[in-house]
């Protein structure tokens, strides 16, 4: 909503309150002012001139030499390039020495050899936004109404004004009108309010009855109409045009301008139908038939969705109620008689219709937020009055009104104690009453509180707490003392899962991974780039995506991580280590009937070198076991035991370098190298990734730590090198050794692995370091040798292992 | 014999003095003092001496041996010291050469800000509550006093999945879920950080996905005063003790009265700059007293209990705090951007 300072000052005395002051006061009462604009965007010394003569320019086809009377002794000679300049016109003339928006200074100058003593201006040159300039005034110089020459154009066009750009919250529909804002400002400033009630005008001679039939009474509870004839369509008076332009509305003609003006003034949208285009003086309001279409004022033929409310003349639709009038009943330059509509439509219905049609208008905006039912008739009277006064109209019908129910002011009880307790400030009863008096709510003191009558213009106030807010905002929140909550203490803090999430984040950072946050929305194509763990589950789709790139919820964190790596590679980053912790969305349902599972996952990607280059040597390139080591580090720090790795093949991954990660046999993640084809497709070098489902890990994490006494007897170590089949998993050999050795074997470490020339084809040599220890005594060599031999013979019989020398 | 011993001592002493490396010194030790060394060899002829002289010679020989040993030890220490000094000179490093770099991970600025905010509220006794990103319409809107077809829904254009399920447009539904879970118990003191989604075209100041932190306090006797006190404490700890805050009336369907909180501009300290659009103030959060309908929906007696709620945007706060000019940086994850946040 754009609020004209000058217009407002007609209703409320603004003496001593500058536009900036007003903006500040409004903002602190809850009507946020986004900006204050001077309507004159920077011109000076532009006056009304009367074009006396227009001669062709001797040296230029497109230029003309005009003789313009600006009220000085001698008329001015001005060279003008506009095609529409003509003798007899009144035009804005920028005098020598004038400034125009953008810093242009007008000088006495010769244009192609002819003296020019000023400039005739277009609306654009005066800095008037094109969208509010009458259509026939957009091109060429601005033609003004007949005015005394020498008049200041700034004043003539109402540009000596300020406009406050309001950022209204949806509850304050009352502030979508000058009257509503006048009430608000009068309350804020505690000043008098001057609003004139328009008179009722009755037909003088002949009278046409208007037939009103409301078929959809719930959707249209109130309808008022009146007919005015003898209208002469013309531009509306300059003062009205100026106010419309200040409010951001383009002047059209007197009839349309009047309906818009009254809407701005009172907040009630009006519509004028050309009566001659109606079958008869009849208005029938009904719901649209299936498949019914209406061509609206903008020339678009629209299919009316079911439930659309239509205004008809009994035989054809002539408007979509509350949204836009029909083309077939439009007021044109030939119109002489209009039927004026002022009605109330169901806010929800107007909202639905305007959303479904994608047609949002000044009218629909007001109807859907709620208009003051008491102004329906006032607005009709005001428009009729203006049609008579401005457009030469004659009233030829009575006010015809259908009202389902008289709307009354509502009464709300406000308890004083509740008020002071909720605001946290001790107020005197007089202070509270004073605030309601300023708001022009009538208030009576009752036991322990007040009875407040809320006028119909404030539809947002329906209960006690709303009144408390009114008191709070007008009393001023800055006057309420700040305190900290007291009472029962709460402990607060992070839950175990929240704490572990932070732990993981900081461990990953410590391992050199940078944290990313990518979009949840993605596309099936993106998700298909890498295979998914588990079976192929249905994707969760948005019903109305904004773009093809974002149609479904992610089921894996990896695709966007890969995308991010690629983005960075393209920006000369070679060593990339990234992770993301976030939710993926899992469902078994094709069409959601319940909320999906939101699975918290950790995913990481690493490619290039582990460290930056260094003068001491070559940095290490990332490899499978480096990443696995990081995972093992994570699990150890989290205190998760029972993790196993199992080679697997998944689409998008290197078939020989990918492992499922299991926690006590439950699949919890994946570690592997991206398939070289996938890496290549994303311009990535050898790339490793892992992903982990975090909740099962959190459950297993953080087992209780019990101190165990430090060993008092020495460890005995033995190395064991064997040759076995190349594809025998190391983990399996370790398992066998552990179970054969029993409790005395403390640790096994693989310390060497090779195959090649010295080893038979299809075999590998693997060497383990075994550490034995007895808790209660020193182990003898003999004991250890026996154990060692037992292990060796087990490996020989189980795997055909051969001991290496 | 005595003279021979003396001569031997002279000779050895001289040679020891001349020696300049440990190996030669060791040889001298063996040559003169060893089991088959020259002193021992000489003393083997002692049997031929008259018995009276033997003790004299014997003690002289001991004296000489001891003296030589001392001399050798001393010399050895000297040479070792010299060698060490030489080594230390050789080992001199250019300490200005760079150290071996360790890979450094950068925390995401949004997480950094969220953790900071969480910690401030944890310090005030708040717990962290979480809720789903895919939410029921009834929790996202209806329970928050935003019925279907209400104009307030325009404030938050949503991504629907079905007519009843959508991507949450704010973290406020966690309020509702928490209250329902707590079944009328007080005090409730939570904040809920998380991702939210709105149908916005991505540009420098809009993102279809962003972060929000919701807060809720419900107890007996909670008023606008407690709201002011809590949030003012928060902004001072977050942005500095010198920061001022103020409340402006506003509107949210789920709070009544509703306010917005501004803080004095953290860039210009309130003098007026580009960031605060010359006003000296920056809007930082929305808040208000929990609407009685929200409490009633969740089964709380709105007569007995009151509360306040607030919501803020970590994206906006991080942009302010670090002077970031484009919200898309947070979701593009350019390493050159992220690495600017690697320090604590």
C-alpha cells in the first residue's frame, strides 16, 4: 500500500509531523514503512506553458520550433522533438536554469542553429513512473489540462507530496484504505479525525428499478447497486488523477477512476457496469456452471473453476465476483449509464478463485483479506456522489441493497490482570481506556476489566488477546521492562544424538574434510548417477516443482556431494575433501499417506592428494585404505565396535573397491571408489566416498568406559608370514587366528602384504604381528611357541597356508 | 724402571694431547692402558726388581695409569663436545621454511552460527528440539492458527507433496510437536534449528532452502518482559554487549502480540550504513507471545500458562556477521568460500 502524505493530511492534521516522523511512528505501531519517497524525484522550475505556435525547424525534419507562453513578458522559443506537440496545448516547460531528475540542467542553447529557451517535458522526463501515466500520455510530451500559464507543475501534478511505502501484514486489511490509515494515524498521534460521510442521493425524476437476486448467499452475503446515467466519459480531474498516481494506479477515465479512487479511500472495491450492455437492469449472483468461461477486462478468456462466483445480468456472466469485471460490460468512451456495484464476497472464495486463475487484483487483494461491511453502502454513495459531481451523472435508481445479516460491532471482555500479566507491565485503568479512546473503540469499565466494542473495520480483532496487543503496541514495547524467566529451572543441553552429531562434525573437520550443505531437492537423474543401497524405493515428488532440477527429495547425500566436487574442480581445486551431514528421505509408498523416514546420514568424498604439496616430498594420493583408516578412526572415537566390511558391487562404484559397512550384521553404510566412468563424467580423478547411517551408530556409540588394571607382565610378540590364495580376505585369516589362539592373543596387526615374482601365481604373502600376554604371569617362550605352532597348523589345514621362512 | 715409566708417561701424554679423533684416542687407550698395553707390559718386568722398590714402582705405575686415564677421559669429552658442536652447526635449519601442512577442514558458516546460537540458549537452560522437514499441513499451518485459505499463507509459499504433506516452511511446527509431546508439562524451553523450504526463486537474498531457529518458552507467568529479557540477553551474547535491541509490533498468526526485534547495526554501530540502509538498525528476529489457540491446540490451558516464541534465520545472521553478500554461497559450497571459515 502506498500512502500519500498530502492525501492523509486531509483527514488527520499532520502539523509538526514530517513524512519521516510519520513513517517512524507508523513503524513503531506495527505498520511497517519500507521507504519514504518524494514524489518529485528531482525537478525544479517546471511550469505550465501554453503552446502558441508550432513551426517546422528549418534544419531538421523531426524537430519543431514552438512559441510557448509561460506567463513571462515574451513567449519563449523552444525546440521540441515530440511528434504530438500542437498549438493550443498546455504543457510542462522546464525553464532555463531548471533541473530534471537524473541531474540534467536546462540551458539556453542552439539546436541545429535555432535558439531554444527551455524544454517541453514528457512524463518520463519529469520522473513519473510509466505505469501510472495515462496510456495516451506515455509517448511524447505530457499534455496538461487548461491551467494558468506559469503554474508550478510540481503542485499541479501533486508531486509536492511524499509517499510512504507500507509493508502491511496480512491481518491489517483495514490499512488498505486511506480511511483505515487515517484511523490508525489519528490513534497513534492522538489527533482529531475528519472523515466526511457521503450523502445518499435519490433519483429525481424517472426511476429504474434494479432487480437483485443472490443465488449464492453464503458466498455473497451483501450486494448494493445503483444506476447513474447521463455520464460523459472524460479524463478525471487532475486532483483525482494525482491521488491515483500517488497510490500507484494509472488513471483511465472518470468512471473507472472514481471506482478506484473510492476503493483507495474507503477500502471497498467497486465495479461499474455499462448498463446498456446488460440484458436488463438486473444483477444475479450465482456460482459458475461447469465449463463456463468469462472474458475479463484484460481481454483474456478464462475457464471458471468450479465454485467460482459470477455476477450475471440474468442471462450472461458480466464479472468474476471480487476479482475482475467482464469485457462484455466494460465501461468505454461511449458509456452513458452505469450500474455501480458495491458488495461483500467471501474472502476464502475470492482467494481461491484469484489463486486458481492466477489473477490477483487490487479488488481481490482487499476482498480476500476482508473489507469492512459497514462501508459497502458508504462506498456506493461516495462513488455515486462523485459520478454526479465529476462525470455529469444523474441518479436514476434507488440504492438497491440485499443484506443477509446486519453486521454489528463485537464486544470483547478484557481483564485488566490478564493484560498486565501478559504484557509484563503495570498499567493504570485510565491508560488502558485512553488507548481505546484513541483507537475509537468504545470502552466501558467493568469489574476487573473492560468491555470493549470493536468496530467492524477491525476484523482482525476477535478476542481478548487481540485487544492486549492493541494496548501493547500503542503503549510502546520499549516501555515494558525486560526480565529473565524465573520459576522452575530447566536443565536443557544437548541430547546424546545431538552431542554425537557435533562430535562427528568436529572429527571430520579434524580429518581435513570441509563441511557442505547442499539442497534437499534434486532430480531423479541426479540420484541415478550413483547406485543406492538397499532396494530401489519410490521417490518422493513435489506436486508442483519450480524447476526440473528440483522435483524430488534426495535419497542419498552423494549426488550433490559429487556435484559440489565437480564444481570445485572446475575452479582449480584439486585436493578435495568434503562431507555433509543431513537427512535423506525414505518411503515405501508410491503416494505418501504418512510422513517419510528422515534418515540422518553422513557422507564424505575425497579426491586428489591428502595434503597440499610440500618442499619435503611428494604428498600422498588418496586411496581406499586411507579413507578406511579415517572411518576406523571415527568408529574408534565414537566407541562403536562390531563394524565389519564386506566387498560388494554397486552401480556407479568400482567393482573391486567397494565395501558395505555392517554394524553387527545390519547394513549401515558404504565405502568405495567411484567407478572411473562416473568420476570421469564429473571431471574427477580417482575419488573415494563413504556414507553412513548415523542413528544405528549413535545407538552403539559411547559405551561405558570401565577402567581395567594395567598389565603387570610383559608382552611377547611373534611375526607370522604365510602364503595363501590371493583372494582369501585378511579379515577371515585374522578371525581364524583369534579363535585358534584364545585369550592370550591380545592383538593381530597385518604389517606386510605382497605378491609378485617371489610368490606363486594366484597367491599372496601376508605377514602378521601377534602380541601375546598373560594377565597373571610372564609367558614362557615354550608356551608362546606352542600357541604359535598351533595357529600355523590351523592355517595350513584351513587355507593350505605355507609358512614363509 | 722408574725412568722408563716416566718416559712412557711423557710419550703417552704427548700423543694423547696430539690426538684429535675418538678412534685414535681409543687406540691410544688400548696401546698404553690396555691389558696388553705398554704399561702392563713394562710392569711384567717388576719381578726382577728388588722387593723394596716394588711397592714404589707399583704405586707410581698406578698413579701414571690414573693420570693417563683421566687425560684420555678429558680428551674424549673434549672431542665429543667438539663433534657435537660441529654436528649442531651442520644440523642448522632454515626455520623459515614452511611446516608440513596437515589437511584442514572448514566448518560450514551456517553450522558455525547455529552451534553458537545453540550454545547461548543452552547456557540459559534451553534444550534442542528437532522435527521432520517433511511435515503435516496441520502442524505447519493449522495448529499454528493458519487455517487453510488464510491470507497469512501467502507469507510462506510452500512446496506440497500431497494436499496434506509439505516441506515445512518454518521450524514452528516443532513448537507444536514439542507441546504435544510434553502433554501439558512446564517449563518448556526449547530451540529448534533446522532446514526450511519456501517457493522462492533463488537470488542473492532468497533461497528456496534455508535455515531457521525457532524458540519456545512456556511456563506460568511468562510475559512480554521475559521475551524482551531473554532475547536481549541473546543478542548481546551473540553480537556483543554494546549492541542495543528494540521491539517493533508485527504480525505472526501463531503469536499475539507479535513483534520484530531490531538490533543496532553491527557494521556501523548504529551510525547508519549501507547494511542497515542508513537506519542504524537491523531486523534480526520475529517473536511474540504464544497465541492462546496454539496452546489450546496442543492441550495447554492458556489461562494458566503463557509463553513466548521466536524465530530467526541463521543464513541472515551469518551474512551479517561475516559480511556475506549472497545467500547462494551457503549452498554452492565453493571451497574458496568454505575455507574462509576454518578458524574457530
